[in-house]
């Protein structure tokens, strides 16, 4: 059974996804749902191939599927969601019997995600990405379709952080943007 199916069988994981969906159901801005996590995985796996990196698709997938679970704590008590996500992910990765080395790498990436940068600079620097942290940061930000977002004007992201349509802005094709 693949790792996503195994993760989805864990009650803690399902419970998180349900709670997040419930909390964010009227949110005008980007959600932190399964679609977001799967988009992050898709972009991360694409970028790994582009850059010829050795991380397994499974590692990148786990990292993406777990990185925002702590949004629940952030909404409920103002806690830093990266730390809350890492704590939860630690338990889930142990349940999945992921090796200690892989678990550490994933947790490090989860703890350090979430700092947005200028999207154009990120795009032009993408070929230098070598780490799982780098993959997650890039895929997390670029997973957002700001170019067709209705809440774009009210969004707290700086204009230069918002994600453009890559084909129009950079004249390059990517398989993960519609
Ligand atoms: Fe996040
Ligand atoms: Fe995220």
C-alpha cells in the first residue's frame, strides 16, 4: 500500500483534515486542505526531478501531506503552526514506521517552511534548491494560484509574493499550473 493510503488510514490524520475543513469552510483566502497538500507534493516532486535530487517521491509526499496539520492549533490558540505540525507529524511518522533519518529530514522541513519570498526571485533561484526544506518552501508558495484568486486584493501576501501565471510571466511551461 502506498504511503498516502497508509497515512489516510490513521484516525489522527483524518481527524485533522476534517477539523481544518470545518474551521476553514468560510475562509475567503487559501485553504490548507488536502488539495493544497497534494499540490505541494506534485510541485515538490516535479522540482526534485528538474534539479536531479535524490529524495524519494514518498519523502516529499509525506512532507507535503503533513506540513500544515498544525493550522488547527494556530486557529485555536495562536500557536505557531509549523511547530504544531511537526509535533503531530512526529507521532504520525512513527506510526507509519518511517526510518529515523527520514523522519528527521521531514520534521526539519516542516519546522522551517512558511517564509514567503519574492516570487520572481524564487522562480529564478529555483535551480539552486537542494534541500527538502527548499523544496517545501518553493512548492508551498507556488502551489497558490494567486493569478486567478478572487480574494487577491484583500490578501495579506505582499504583491511581489503572489504567484503569477508562469507561462505569461516567465515564458516557461510547468505541468502543475492550469
Ligand atoms: Fe504552512
Ligand atoms: Fe502550506
